[in-house]
């Protein structure tokens, strides 16, 4: 069983309605040093990056020039967001295929669309035709990768929803055809337990187990996606703040990662990605500003070393 780790290394982040720029620009030298330290002796680490179609000021690519962080066993976990005005699909699959042709050798995982089940201005679920973009994008990406002999995994992600009757999955299943199911290499999950809905003390591990089990055995199956298709945790994090101590962040990272890894064989989980490397603004008390394992000046919080030890201990290729 393969199990790999990743992290988003940029400072830019989005909340429910806007892009939050970091208080200081990304420093590629410090980011590279931090990625090397996190990876340690592990043979692989994925570097998460986001790019929109079409490019626009509301959703700038982040981090800039992510290819500079690849090498030494690091490959891109690249997200292609569908942000076309009015949901226009012309040019979308050309964009996907061009990305595979020009950057495929640096890509480990290629995610088509970002949280297409969430109707929020910053996410793809708010864009018309997102399900068609998802299905056509997955097929196009895999066809291009196979034609070029590239070893990259093509998939999509979804955010955790507490609604057991969420229509996204059945609607996807109605649209997905045999080509889509053949092309699909993984399904990703973004979830942030004890962040937006606080949990009672001592319930984190049980909550993670319940979410992952329901996602694997109930949600994805409604789209006709079987247990042979792996699930990856694409985004998980726990921000620090005035009432959210740094030591607790370290405990959360350790408990969530070990819970995920412990369920890997049972639920066919093949990876975990942390969001993200550093704070956007360590002085701002806002919930979205302090998700980093590093403060905004690149000094480490306790969770940085904890995550590095987990990456080294639990990576399996």
C-alpha cells in the first residue's frame, strides 16, 4: 500500500469570499529549505499548487512558479480550478491537456476542479457546468498522460459535507460515463475537523474515523465510484490563534495523521496533504490567517517538527 504526504507551501489563502494575501511575499529560498526539512529522509513529498482557468485577479495562481519546489523526490500536487465565466467549457479541455503536455513530468497528482460540491464564490461549486468540467477534465487529463507515457494520478476532490443526502454525488454519478471511471485514479477529501464546528474534548479521532468511513463507503459510492479507487486527504489543517494554542495544533496534526494512516488499509487511503506551510498573517486573529506550520516569518510552530517526523515515519512507496 502506497502512502504519501504533501503540503501547500504558499502564503496566499482564500476565505469564504475573498483572497487573503500574506503579510509578506513568499520567500522561495525559505520555502525550499522548509520543504527539505519536512521531507527529511522520506523518498517523496507532494507540493500542492493551484491554477485557475481562465486566470484572473480573483483567483491568482499560487504559489508562483511552483516547479521551483520540485526535485529531490518532490512532485506537484497540481489543482486546476474551473472558473470560466458562465461555465463556458470551450477551451477547458485544451487547457487541461496543455498542462499535462508541458508539465506532466513534474506532476505527481493532478486534481481537476477545487471543491466542486461547495457553492461558494471562491470555489468551483459556484460555477455553472462544473460537473461537466470535472468529468471532461478527468478524461482529457488521463488520455493525455497515457498518450505521453506519463506516470501521474488524475482525480478530483470534494469538501466534507455533513448532509448524507448531498446531491453532488448522485448528480456526478448520472453524468459520469465509462471513460470517466476508467480515467479516475483517486478521489480527494478536504476536511477540517474541530475548526469550523468545534468538537467536544477527546472526540477528534472518533470524528475523523466517522468522516473517512462515511466518505469512503457512502458518499463516493453514490457516484458509482468503487472501493478500488483510492481516497487521498487533499487538505487538512488546524489554525492557531488567541484561543487555539500552538501546542494543540501539534497534537491535532499528530492525531489526525495517525488516524488516517491507521485506516489506510481498511479504507484504501493513499495519502495526506497539510494546509498549509506558513501563516498568511500571524498577528491577525482571523480563523483563516494562521493555518501554517510556520509563522509568517518562517519560524516554526511545534507542529512543524511533528509533521516532519510523521512524513519520515509513515511515507510508503
